[in-house]
C-alpha cells in the first residue's frame, strides 16, 4: 500500500535530486506499484493538502515548498536549482537543502530584483520583510493564489502603496529573519519518510511559537490538515 508519507518522501527526494517532479510512471517504478495505485495515491495526498495536482490529470503542480511551474522565486545552491511558490516556501527550500542558498526574486513581484542569501544557516539580508495578505483560514481555498501573494518588500510603506495599487487587502508583515526561523521548523521535517501534514492544532501552536499573532494567522477548527 502506498502511504501519503512514503509517496511524499519519494516526490520531494526526486525534486531535490533532479530539479523536477517524478511522473506517475517514475513513481510506479520507484515504489514498485501499479500506475493506478500511484494515481490514487496522488489524489489521496492532495486530499491531505500534501500536494497540488494539475486540474485535469494526476501530474504534480506544487508540493510545498516546491513549485513545478515557474514563479517569482528562484532558489539556487550548489546542489541544484528550484522554484519556490512564495517567500515562505523559498525559505522552506533552503531549510530542506541544508546548504548555502541564493534566492532571487523581485520586490512585490515588480521590476526591482533582489537576492536573499543564506550562508551557514544565517540569512544575510535581514532588512527585508514578507507580506501575508491572505488569511490562513482561507489559504487552501486557492493555495496557488495564496502563495503568489506572499512577497518580499523593503518596508511597510512599500506594502501600503502596493496594496492600494493592486486592490489587495493589507495583511500581516513579518521580518524575513523570523520567517526563516519559522520555515526551518515548518519545513524541516518534509524529507522525513514518516512525514505527516501538520494538523490545525499543530499549526496554531507553531504560529504562536514564532509570534505569528496577527488575525491573518487565525485558523478555524477542521478535521483536515493544514
């Protein structure tokens, strides 16, 4: 039987190794399972919020923290290159790689390109901040949209101007260093073969641990995992 844990581990490991996601056929070979069993496993993992598949086929689109389609966040280390879904996910990739990493992105998904470097576990550019405009209780309503709005800025004034310009509500603003420390715990276990998705209560506890206390981080009780 293909469990969510072993399927998730197999996908993440291959993305780190190759820079792209394994296909159903690849996973069938890796897991010594029928194609139909792998496809059902992918749909089960999606139901558990462990992967996002393309709308009309069991093909991996997102498995946090990795995007398998181009984004505004390019993550590079000597081990490989990947796309992060957002600022938070990009730091999550760095947490998984355990290596020096360079994240290339732009301020507010605009034209000003910046780099965020993590060297020997320390974030070098600590003056940036990350904006979280979408309430976490709604994050999985459209997780692609949610992630696309978690962007890097230089200051809150930029965020004020950006939200007015694009008619996107202003949310919580966090120092990039705090989200780096948070990402290390949130994503640090994602390569564990016994990984399981965070429960709502576990997520709430972790938010509190890193002082993510704004109403944006409020979660409603749910049997589903976050």
